[in-house]
C-alpha cells in the first residue's frame, strides 16, 4: 500500500530525515560547530553592512563629503566578500554531504520497494516506481539542503538583525519589525499546507503521464511496426492534460503566496516612512539604517519563505511514500533444509474477494518431479508464487511436517531455487549473473560446476567468456544462452527444491525437450516443481498437478490421470501438432 496523505507533521518528518541521514553520520558532529560558527560570522558581517557602513555612506552623501567616503566603499566591498566566503564555505561542505545522503537514500528506497508485499509491488507500474523513488530521494537531499545551511543562515540573520534593531531603536520599533518574520512564517505555513493538497493531485497526474510514457517506450517495436507513432504521440500528449492543469493551479498558488508575503513586508516600510515624516523619533541617519536593515531582512525572509515552501513540498513527497512491507514475526523460525515431503492440504488463495485458487491437496516427496499443467488462467503461476511465499493462503502447506507459515519467508526461499519464465537476466557480466544465487562462490568454483553440468562451453565460447556483458534483460545473449544461464544460476544456488515457472516457454519444441531432459538428468536427486505447457513432455514427470477453472482437477502420473480425469484427458488430447507420445487413455 502507498500512503496518499502525509503522516504526522513537518517537524516530525524533517526530524526523521535528519535522524536517519544526517545525525547518523559521525563526522557530522565534528563539522557541525564550524558550520554554525561560519554561518553566524557571515550573518554578523551581513548585519554590519546595513547597520553601520550604509548609514555612514549616506551621511557622507548628505554632507556632500565625497572626498572621504572612498574608504567606506572599500570597506563595504571587503565586508561583503568576507560575508560571502563565510556563508558559502559551509554550502560547499554540505554539497558533498548531500550527495553522500542521496546515495544512501537511493539504497534505502530500493530496499523499501524490494521489501514490498508481492501484490503491492505489482500494483505499481515500473514508471510510477522510478518516479516515486526519484521523488522521495530528491525530497531527502533537498530537505537537508534547505535546512542546512539555507534556513539556518536566514534564521541566524533574522535573530542578529532583530537584536540589532532592539538595541538601536528600542522595543516599540522592534515589535513593529517583528511583524515581518511572524507574518511571513504564518502566511507561508498556512497557505503551503493547503497548497500541498494540490501537490498530491499534481503528483498523481505526473505519475500518470510518466506511466504512459514508459508504456509507449517499452512497446517500441509494436508502435513502429503498426505505424502508430502519431497516435501514441497524441495519447501521450492527452495524458499530460491533468498534469498541465494541476501544475498551473500549483504554480498560481505559489504566486499568491509570494504576493501576500510581499504585501506583509509593506507594513514596516509604511512605519518607517510615517515615523520619518511625522515624528522626531527617526533622524535621517537612523531612518537610513533602519531602512537598510529592513531591506536586508526582507531579502532574507523572502529566501526563507521560498525555502520553507520547498521544504514543505519535499516533506510531502517524502511522507506520502510509505510502503506495506513483507513481515516476518518473532515466533517464526529459520528452516534448516528439506528432508521428507511437501504436503498441501485444501489450499485456497484469494485476492480481496476474488478467488484465484481453491481445493488444492497433494503430497510431493523429496526427489520427485512434479509438473503443473492446465489451460491459461487456471492458476499455475499463482500456486508457484504461493510456494515462494509471495501470496497468502488458506489451508495448510507443510514442509517436513511443519506449517510453512511458521518459517520466515527469507529462509523458506533459501531452500528453493527459482527459474522464472522470462529468465530475469541482470545487466551485468555472465559471471555476476551466475553468482546471483551464491554471492560468495568463486570464479573457479563456478567453472568447475559448469563443467560438471556440461555448460562450460556455452559460457566460455562467448566473446569475453564469463565476463561478457549480458546487457539489459540479457539482450546480448541468445534465447538458449539465457535459458542455460538461468538454469545454472539456480543450480549454483544448490537448493534442494527447484521451481521452474514456464522456464522453457520461449524455445522451440526440440530445444524445450533437450532442456527438460537436461534438467531431469542433472537434477535427478532434487525435488522439481515445473509448469509445463508441452503435453508430450508430461510423461517425463513422476506426478502431474492438473488445474482447471481455478481448482485442482487431478493429481497423479500421466497414466493415472488419463484414466481418472476426463478434464485432463480432454486437455491432453486437445493439443495439436505435437508428436505422438505413445500413451493412450
């Protein structure tokens, strides 16, 4: 599940980010004092310019004393340069820290998505997922960048300026000037919190357009072959309509906030003008000083408000990306291995109110080879995913007499080697793909295993051998090479149970037969569970689980099923253009 509304509040969210990504770094504590010291020094220098140097320059101009004010210009320049150096040096330091934070955040968000419940993961399109990962990581990095040093600098300057105004002009004018930060912050917090409702709709519209774009790009060949470039372009353009609408409203709301903030800053301006023209409270020099301080203060507060608005946006993006993770419980234990049997008793699977599978019961002994057969949509892959602990179920699945739910998900998957339908080749070398199931295994050991199982020549004859780049989704390998790579990856994992989900569906009949024979020979001592579509290959398995209409319609070897199950007989004899198996009902 993805949370659509922000949790808790801004302070809690920012505190969580800092606790996890900033304060957890030991070196931060050694850098914190220098950063604060440099920022404070910079803002004292910034305050000195409007409160001391500018009034002195104005006094010289008023007295027409133009021969003696040159040194003040140099002083103005010097203090400005020093203040800039002290201000931006911490920013340079933080730039490196923030990039380090980005790296850690991407790792953490990646793990969050990989820890999603199976159904929750597949409810999100790849385009949405990439967009949300980017948005959350950007939110973390930018939140740190906004708070340190931007908001810190602005806050320190406001404090220094307010102290200076109080000491120079007294409490009454200080209270007048206090209207600026109070009104700025109040307007910003109030309007930004409401503006983020629009932010939520904008994010949804943005995800929709990105999803459409990814869908078009992933179907490049189909789009080109059917000549539908113009149509898909128009459909993508149409998907941007909501994004443009919500984006326009979102941008206009930002302009409204800026207008109200600037309007609030007119109050001190009017106050200074009134006191200068109608009272003796402000002399010319004092009015110049106060106006200069106000100008600097307004500039800082404008920056403060802008950064605070962005911080609220980043907090919204961060806090709305909450995930429903897979959960293991404290009472669950690690499974040690597989020694006897898998017993399935009256297993049913639902998604919401929809029944996906029901009434599945059978016993599979260690070392047996089980084929799962049935028409499309019967629930074959669903049952495989249940064994892999991706889906919850009713009934019982016992591994060596112990209910599978009593074991942790991770340890259950460790005793199973999975060969998926699409092979799932990683964009890395062939060697790294082979090491996927056993990260600690050496190159020499992998070569030894490949030689033992007769696949060494398949990989060593590649250009670059085991170090050939497989490419994205194995695009640099042939279909057969990918099949052998996927099988060897599972073999190298050395698990007692092998699960193959239509692993030979992409090859021709001859290659499929060779692969099945290969699997049966090299894994003779292992338990195999395999989805099989080619009816003529079912005779090679000890038992067949036949599924139809989302329920079990038969279990046994091929001869038993042909005698006992009319549904299986119709299914088996219904396949055309398959060589005669020599088996009759």
